[in-house]
C-alpha cells in the first residue's frame, strides 16, 4: 500500500500525493486537529487548508496550517473558500455528536445535515470529492450487534444516528445522480491524546486515560459490560487517507464502510490500564441516556468489505494503544 511504503521511507513520496489540495472543514475537533498534520505529511503543507467556526480555535490552528474562519452552514461564505482554494477533497468533519445531540435534536439535525448538504452542493458545482465520517451510531437496537454486517438493518434511535443514515444515503445519491466522488467510513469510538472528543457516548474511553495519568479516580457513565467498537487515532487517520486514495473501480460500497480495530467494555479497558497504573480506581455512575445509546450500538462490526475493497488494515490493538496513550499523556499533563 502506498501509504505504508511512504511511512517506512519518508524520502519516497509517490506522485499521487503531490498534486491534491485538501480542505478540512470543522478542523478544530478531535479528528480534525490530527488530520491536519497527517494530510500535510502526505500532500505537503501548502496543500492543506483548515476551516473552523470558533475564532480562538482558528487562531491556535493558524500556527500550523492555513486557516479560514468559516461557518459551514453559511453557503455563500463556504463557496468563497472553495473558490479561493479549489480543493480536490473536502473532509466535512462538522458534527454534533450522539450524547449532545439528544439534548437539542433540532440543532443537531440543522448542523449535521446543513454542513453536509452545503459540502455536497459545492462539491457538485466545483467538482471535488467529499469525505464525511459516518459512525457506529448509524446502527440501532434492531441491528445484529455481533459481527454487524456491512449491509444490514439501519434504524437508529438517536438524532445523531438519523443524521448519519440520512448522510450516507444523501452522499450515495450525490454519487449516483451527480457523479460526486463521495466516500465515507463508519467510525467507532476514536481514542486519542490530542484534542478531547466532546459530547459522544464513547468519550469515556478517552477520559479514563486522563484520570489515570492525573492520579484521579474515574467515574464511568457507561455500564461495565457494555461493548463498543473502538480505534486508536493513527488507524483512523490511515482510514481517511487510504479511502480517498483507493482505486474507485474496486469500490462496491461508498457511503459508508464499517471499520473497526478493537472492541471492549469499560471493565476490560479498566483492567488494561490498571495493569499499567496499579493504584488507578474506577467507579460507575451510569448515565441513562448514554447507556441507552451504547446498548443500541453494535458490540463489534464486521469490516471485511473495507479490507477487501480498499485494503483497510488497522495496526493498533488495546494494549499497544494503552501504552501509547499513557506515554503521551504523561508528557502532555505532567511536564
Ligand atoms: C459518539 O460517541 O457520538 C462518537 C461516535 C462513535 O460516533 N464518538
């Protein structure tokens, strides 16, 4: 795979990476802040543009990347950014996540679908591709939860999930009706030590590490035996670049591919951390909203189609991830 070859020898940079411009919209969040350097490494610093709503976050990002302060719901402002940079790919990362979405479903729909529709319309007009993450949240309680198939029942119980399924359908529609190159993955919970996630059901799997490193105990909002798919950030970044560089003639699916790297419940993650931080303590105060969401999501997905169609191949398991999280958070929080 080109990516792997290039990561092994930084001097050999294949031509496919050289000529593309990538616009990351919603760039200040958990994924965006790490996708920026990943894409800069692949495509060159001048070929990555970040767009973000919050002015303070824009200012911080501007130390590392060219930034446009943009409300992706403002179609005219969004169009002027597209006209200025003429990107080859838009990464639309604007999202109100699952738990926050339940507090204000109307806003979640407005933001999630508004940003997607604007991205798709601009991609149609200015001829670029659109990558929008979908999620395990696209599934619901009547989806088979063990080995969840690629093509299966999708009747989610959350507004976040309703947006994700609608977004998958809309993106496939823009591909078949208008020829827009839309591609997407169903991300599981993403674990990282950079920017914190905000408002998700899987956030516990990040928060727990911060508590362990700070020497605090952690109160877990998810039941001890609730399994969900998870992934360490470096694998998530490989998924983003791997899918946009995939040979389109091999893609039988587009929006969206199941991908996973590990599945665990809070009790198992606690045990993994406690083997490394023996004094660490965890208690439970289950949040009924998060519990209902977690119960409705898969225990683990079958990601065979992503493996076959574009070579998806995650490398981080729970032990390697825990070692790396603890090492990096010690540097970040205890220096
Ligand atoms: C959430 O928990 O809402 C997200 C997701 C799995 O899509 N992390």
